[in-house]
């Protein structure tokens, strides 16, 4: 057992991610972690704390501030048979590596006629809620979910934080993992590894009969709280956690809507051209005749994320917004 | 695991902008004199003949591409290497089958020199199933995983970080291989080059950075896109061994490349070669070439790498009179066959459109 090993039962989202990393590096020496401040500093959000001590600087590599170069280096190392995990501090910074992610990672397999799969994992923080203002708070995972050739996942629970990395590393193609910043300190009991931890399916986190709240990542806790409140009002809400944003599990969405006949899509990104728009369109295309009410969307206000607490709260989807949207659909 | 860090010295010397004579410029001469083993490796007449034929093969292949483009057999962006053949051919001499190559959209020469069959390259330009990228890449995206030829990258400088990653994997596993990355002078202005140069030097990566300085990035001349035009000097500032070499002289290129690859294999970290060269044709088939002085083009054409090597061999009595005709015939036959095979090859069925988007077909999207 290395230093910093955590209790398997009582844990946090951050520790669960770290445990996943530790397990991956112990079980496969092709796996290494690289990114800005992942080593000595312990990761800008503390996820990789202690890994440098256990695995050394070759496998826990601090990089210069060169997002494009180290993401591209991850792609090259993956092509050469390694299993790199690249950490980008936040999704806003990933834009400096967008060229490598889109034009190389997502494209090489097809452009080479199937010769060059890129088994790369990229982790990054996303989302608002910590008063970090307009250059550290956006939710751009929906942009990445637009791109064919990559898989996009968003662990929202301790179990997924702990167990999604292994299948991500086993995927022969690039996988982007979005970790919502407000989830890092989420704590609770970590259940035994569920057989259901796969990267293909959404999960019904709470069953219900009157309305489907469809969400992912940092909005999942809000949707669950909204379901609690709705229950008090006599409305039985089902909560669907998308988990994988690309490819979307349309089957689970359709099955839920077929049970509840109403849907609210909750997405912390901007509404226009969002993943929420995609989910809504799929419901309209595939479940139109199941619907008893128009699909509702709860998204962030269409402005750069402001700093002031009151403004940030006003910009973000809140539990009350979800409850209100559900009432509009049901009443 | 880190090998002793070598003292990095700047070993660049000036070549004239447009060399006026066929004389080997100073940079390469000094390389040759001081290079360990270089005199033992000094190419003999037979080797020179191979270099000559390799350049001629690329030249004739591309001349045929021009005809096929005019006949609308080949479409898309096509960037010709004509004039720059000494670079691909000379550098390739320093690489083994285990090494890796990353290239740009101007890569017909690199691909052919690397050993991708002319048939597979031609078929790719025809967009056929038998093309080296299954018809999905075209002229700008030639790939061959078995020959460790990683493209064919049409984002200026976009292949450079990837090349560093290939080199990183070798270094982490202690494999004494070289990753060779070709890019242009225009790429030198991109952040991806500078980020990667720093990273490669910092991590002592076994990376050979080959800058094909043909003095233009599309229509923008070197002096109009670089504040300091001595690229080898600037590369040296990252702590890399760096030389400027006459890129119109295949032997000089080969000697420099051998020396650089030798240094990399010995653990001295990344090396940078600035190869001063020139493209005789327009940037691409779309380019009316309005930005260059005709006299300048003619001056450089006088340095044609194929003619220079031919002249050198003639002077030394290394070429008999019927030899060039024989080589031309052999190469002509090969190109004819490549075209013929591409004409006959099946087109990829549109049913296969979504193949290779992901390794396993997604059940949902
Ligand atoms: C990032 C990017 N910007 C612009 C272009 C358009 N473009 C294609 S080639 C080229 C010039 C590049 O010049 P250089 O690197 O010197 O290579 P050369 O074409 O001379 O071989 C430009 C601007 C591109 N493909 N990628
Ligand atoms: Mg150029």
C-alpha cells in the first residue's frame, strides 16, 4: 500500500479519482500521468497528491505551461503504445490544446484509414460555482461532445469517479473526462464496484413516474435535490444521469420519457447550441408521441460567468429553477 | 535514466540566401570534417547514384501529379515538393525502419523516400481503397503505420507536438529510436513549435526537428514573417544542438542528418536542422504565385538539387552517358504503373463512410 491510501468506504470525489489513478498506474506500467503541476504540487485541485511519491517523476510528469505541446505529446505517446493520462487544469485552458484534440486525437484514426487509434485519456475540470469568474468556470464539454472520434464522459458520483478511469484507459480511442469543480469535495460512502460501471450507458439515479430530470456532472446533485422537493409536492421525478455525453445513450433517455411523458433537461452550459439542445432534439425526434408537455430546459444564463456570488448564482441552474420547470411541465 | 546532459553549443553557420555556386557551403563542410565516422560514411559513387535516383523519382512522380491534377484525376489541395527533394532524400538516409517520421501536407517526397510504395501514394490521391490512407486522407494526409509514417498533417506545426510524444514514448521505454519531424519555416512562427522545442529540450527527447526553410509561408516571405530570420540560431536558444545546412545539396543534408541522428541516438537530446531550400512551384495548385520575383525563382533553379548532384557526379566521372536515360525509363515505368493501378483500383464504398471514426462502431451516437 502506498502513502495516501484512503479508506475504501468513506471517501471524497477527489480521493476516488486519485484511487482510480493509483490503481491504473499500479496495474499497467504503460500508464503515466502528465500535466501542469500534477507532481510536486499534487494537482491544481489536489487530485494527484501523493502519486509522485509513489510512482516517481517519470510517470507523474510535471509539464511546462504548454497545453498544445503536452496534449500533442500525449497523442504521440499513445500512438507509440503508451497509455497516457493527460490532465488539463480546466476546460477553459483546454482551448489552447483544441487543435491537438480535434485535428489530431479525434481525427487520426479515420484520416489514416483505420491505421492509427489514439488510446489517450484527457482529464479536466469544468463548471462554475466557486466564484472563479469568466475564465475558469465554463462548461464546454458540450463542444467536445460535438466531435466524432472521441468519447466524452462526466463522472458525477463517487462510484463513477472511482471506476470510470479503467474502462476509459481500456478504450482504444481518446476519452475526455470532465470533472466538475464543485464535486471534488463531495463525500460519502463508496459502494462496492458496481458491475454497471461502463462507458456506454446513462444511469437512472432515482426512479419516478411523472417527469424525467435529465442531467449530468455537477448538476446531478441539484437534480436530485429538486426531485426531493418535487416529491413533497406530490410529483414523482425520475433522475437520469447521462454519464457519457458522447456517444449519448439515447435508449435510456427514450425509455425514461416513455415512463414519465415529460422531461426537463438540466445543463450548466449555455442554452444555445448546447448538449441540452441535443438531448431535447432527440426527444423531439424519437419520443414526440410520448410527450404530454413540451420539453423544458434549465441552463446557464447567456453571459460570461460573473464573479459576484449573487450574480453567479443567478447565472447558474438552481434547484428552484429545476422545480419550477418541472411544475410548468406537469401542471 | 537521464543520460548526461550534453553541453549544447550553437553550430550554425551562414549559408548564402541563394547559393551562387554548386560548392558545398561552409556549414556542411565543417560538419563533414568534424563528424565522427562521417568520412567513413562518406557516400561513394554508388551511393550518390542512389541519392540521385531517389530525388529523380520524387520529381517525376510529382510532375505526373501535375498532369493528373490538370486532368482532374486528382483533386483537393496538392502541394508539390519540386526543388526540395534533397531534404527528404538526404534526411531519410539517416533513419532506420524503427525510427518514426511525422510530416506535413507537403509530404509526397517524405512518403516516397520513407518507402511507401508509389502505388499506394498515387491511389490515395485518387481517393481509392488501395490508397495508403484508404482514400480518407488524400495528398495532404498520407499515412503508413507499418513504416512508422505518422502523416501527413495539414495544420501548420500540428504534427510537432505529436512527434514529441512518439519520442517521449521511446525515451520512457529506453528505445534507441529517433522521431524525425518535418515542418516549414512558416511553422516556426507557431506556438506549437516553440512549446514543443522547449518541452523536447527540457525532457531530452530523441527528436530530430527538420525545418524545411523554403523562404515562404504561402505568399509571405521569411523576412515578412520572422523578426529574426536565422532559424537555427533561434532553435539553439532552446538548448538544442542546431545547424543550418544547404538544403539543395543532398550529400550535405545526408551528412548533417547522420550527425544529428547519431547525437540523438547517443542520448544528446533533440537536434534541429534548418535546411535552406526553395520550392520551384507555387505553394499549391491553387496558387497563382504572384508574390515572388521570377528572377529569384530562376536563381534558385540554378541550384536544382538534382542537377547539382548530376554535375558533381559528371565532374568526377561517376555517371556514364546512358545511365540517366535508364534511370528515367525505370522511374517512368514505376510511375506509369502507379497511375495504372490507381485507375483500376476500386473506390471506397460510401457504406464504409463511418468506418474508423471509432475503433469499435458506437451503438449510439
Ligand atoms: C494552423 C494553420 N494556419 C494556416 C494554414 C494555411 N496554410 C497552409 S500551408 C501554409 C504555409 C506554411 O508555410 P511553411 O510552414 O513554410 O511550409 P511550406 O508550405 O512552405 O512547406 C499556410 C499558411 C494551415 N494549414 N494551418
Ligand atoms: Mg515555407
